[in-house]
């Protein structure tokens, strides 16, 4: 587990399951001859990925940003997605019952599956922050999105939600901003510390390899919107020298966004302030 320390917050980068997705879908229009140099696919064309929630310690309590893939998936699901289940609280400084608030970028199974058990029981004691658009689309998915919103893990959330719209401060110094692009209600989470800005970007930049503007996923429902939101956000990230956390790199990742002399954006890794238990 990796630890990042601000003046007002401590951020623990957790592990909540490993899986794999089709490399072509992950890189959209980028040719395989290019993306396979970045991440080697397996014999089924899948690339290795993971989920890395953030546990944020504040003076008011602990905020969980994303919950991750979770556990209790059936054998067919595990085979399709090459799932290795992990308990995100295995090495965490607290247990689930001590989390004061959960914020989800969106409710796809790989980001929110941990919230609900295989038996349909909500596993926490606090509210979950999502955008209004995201909840409506999760509850009433269409043909393209249905597989990403398993209803057995969506419907039990209904009485535990804090629904927001657009830009909102949901906890002291923790803000959400609806981006759209990936889903209609996708949001990023911004933590404003005294001397640093931390950003959990969700599927705006799913892995460190997706920083270049054209590297838009085939999974994005609104790809042109994704391109525009990246253009709008990247300047802010560079200006603020923001520490950016990606959700899906196989190994936990955080970095600064840079732009090279050719105008290509890249993420440069930043070292954590502490590593606990070597993970």
C-alpha cells in the first residue's frame, strides 16, 4: 500500500482486485501495433489491469474514493475478465465500518462492484456520492451499457446514495466534477490540500498510457466529449502541478501530467511518501 501525505490529508492507495480487458477496446482507434508496445496482451487479446481505490484520512473522518472490483463474482465472470479478487481493506488503517463517505466516479462493475456483496447486501454504513445522470443510467442501462451495470450490485445502492449534479463540494476540501465522456454521469474527484492538489481521474485517464489526447477508449460512450474534457482539464492539471491517480494500472500509479516538445501529453510517476507492507 502506497501513502501520499498532504498538510491536511493522508491518502492511502489500496488494491481492490485485478482483471483484464480487451486491449483493442481499451485503446479505441489506436492501432494494436502501437498500444501493444505499451502493454502486452495475452493470447485472448486482453491487457492486465487492476483497481486502486483511495482512502483519504481527513480531520473529520475517512473518505473512500472508489471501492473497486470487489469479490464474489461467479466463475464465468472470472474467466471472461481474468479476475483475481482482493480485499481493499486487507492492509488499510481502518475497516469498512469506519468509512464516513464513499465517492464513486461512476458505477461500472470494475469501479463499484465492491460496494455490494454477491448476495445483494450493501457492505458499508455510509452514503455513496454519484451524479444524478450516473444513477439513472445505471438503473436503466441500454444495450451498450447493460453488461457494465450488473443490477444485483446496482439496485441495493438506492437507499444509500447522495446524488449530486455537476460540480459540488461533498466533503471539506473534496470536490466532484461531472466530466461525462466515459458515461453521461462520470465524475472526477479533486482533493484540495494547502500545498498540493490531488485528483482521482477515473476513466478520463484509465491508465498511465492513456494520457495522450487521441488515446480514448472504445468503452467510452461519448468519445468526442471525452476528448474535449481532456483538453479542458489538462491545462488545470499542469498549472496546479496536480498529483493524478489513475484507476486501472496493474501496479498502483500516481503522477504529474507533462507535455513534451511535440505537444504530446504524458504522465510522469511521482514517488509516494511512504510504502507500507511493500505493496
